[in-house]
C-alpha cells in the first residue's frame, strides 16, 4: 500500500517567517529604518514586529501540534506525547462516544428503511452475479472445503486445527458475551410475532401424524404390553385393538391440532412457549428459568466433547459440500441456480412478499442488535483492539489522518501571529 503523501505547509510557513525576519534584519540594500511611518514607527520596525510575531505563532503551533504525537525535539516534558500517554483512555472513550449515537432505537429505525428484498432480487436477477457465485463455489470454495475432509490426500490437519481453534474462540466469546436467556427469549418473541410458532406447531403435528401412520403396527405392538402392565387388573380387558383405536385417536387429534387454530391443546402449547419467553425476558418470577438456561448454555459451550463434536461436524459438512460442488454430477449448483431464478422472479413480482421479508429481516436484525447487545459488544471489541495496538502505530495512524489539517493550523498560526504583531506595533505607535 502506497503511503499517503504529506504536505509540509506548516514547516514552510515557519521557514518563511524566519527567512522574512532575517531578510529584514540583515539585508544591506534597503534603508528600511530610515523610512518613518508615524509615532516613531519605521517600516523596519513594522516588518520586524510582523515577522517576530509570525515566528512566535509558528513555533508555538509547531510545539502544540508536535506535542500531540511525540516529545518535541525528543525532550520529554509534562503534557507532551499526549496521544501515546493517553492511548488507553482514548481507546475507552472512542467506543463510548460512538455508542452514544448508535442507540438501539436509532439503529432499528435505520434498518427498517433498507429494502433488503429489492437488493436481493436485483442481485439474483443478474446472470453475471449468479455465474460468478457458481464459478466461485465450484472452484475456489470447493477446493477450500475439501481440505477439511478425507478426499484426495486426506484432510489438511493445519486447516482442521485452525477451524477447531476458531470455533473454540467463537464459543468462548459467546459464553462470555451472549446473554443466552434474553437472546433465546428474543428469538421466541420474534417467532411469535411472525407466527412462525404456529407454522412450526402445524408442521410438527403433521410430521407426528404421518410418522404414527407409517409405524402404527409397530407402535401398537410396543404400547400394548406397556399399557397392560401398568393398568393393573384392568389390563385384562385391554388388547391390541383397544391400543390401536387409541393410536388412531391420537392421529385424529394431531390432524385437528393442525387444522383448528382454536384447539385447546394447541393454544396451551403456544401460550406456554410465549409465557416461557416472557419469563426469560426479565420478569421477576423467571429468575430460576433464566439461571438454569444460562448455566446450561455455558456448560454446553465449555464441554470438550461438544466442542470436538461441533468441530468434527463442521469439518465433515464442509468436506461433503466441497465434494458436491466439485463433482460433475453434483446437484447443488443446478438446484441453487433454479432457486435463485425462482426467488428473483417472485420477489420482483410480489410486492407484499417483499414488504413481509423486509419487515422480517429488519425485525430480526433489530432484535439481534438490541437483545444480543451487539453495539456494546462491538464497542468493547474496538476498545480492546485499540488498547492492544502498538503505541507508535496507533499514534501514527491518527497523525496520518489529520496531518494536512494540522499543517493548515500551523500556517494559520504563523499568519495570524504576524498580523497580531502588526496590529500591536501600529497601536503602540498610535498611542505613543
């Protein structure tokens, strides 16, 4: 990267002031002290006053500007090298300053203005974008993913170790920073607002009904001895036909739960989830639930077997995806292309769908930002990053960013100082 070229106007202004003063004092050609103005003031005295004050202003501003970034002339004085000495305070102050503007309500309002669906439709409708994505996936991405699996010469142990390390660091960060009860409560509340809980319940009821239907004979054969064993003497009157009618009744109830939104059990189940979310979100009677969930979350993330399993699952998933992407008969790319085309057409034609998607994405992002304390976490991360930065690099980057403006301040100091000296000399002569 080519370094930004710096101007040296500040140093030039100082040299001009010194050069002007020396020229007035030492030049032998013009008898400036013989040219009187008024009140005993000569042209030489007026120019001397201008350049003396200009030098004083230029030197003072040079010292002030330099003292921000280093010790002037290498001499350590009180209140010099200010940025380096106060790096940690600045590192803490900058994120706090920024988060004062990044309020959750302001961020949510800005997120709601973005037309996510239109941007997605525009990107997906462009064949060049789809082609570039597919080419990248089938070549570079496939090659990178295959390094995590047994294909070819075997997995790249260094990359697998790096994946385990990265996943471990992410889990450590999540354990420290994520408020699991509030985050889970936000997810449940968002699902309830968007009626995903209704759809999930219906899908689960339908899946259970179909599975019972496919395996009814097996279920009846397993349940019949259990029911007879636990029914006491009444088990004498219970047979496989009775249990089968019971299982058929369960199937009918599941079908009714799916179709009837006023079904008592359905309303109870969805209401219980909403009540659980409310307890996790901070109600006084949910302290035990929150503590249990937080403890379970931390224990799960710290468990060695869970970490190894998560890393192995991630590595094997990436490897399988790489094989699918690289294989000549892989269906992933073709399926992805058809899905992209269909989704782009649907988004372009259905304004209501775009509105719903925008509302869902904005709501989800806003909830994640607010409940997940993303802003606070980002501020803490920035503060830690700045604190760990080398002092000279930290100071150098700030100096590079404001260098040109500071040079103009030094020029202004020389010019303003000169005119102040000029004004003082004229006032002194006027009142002499």
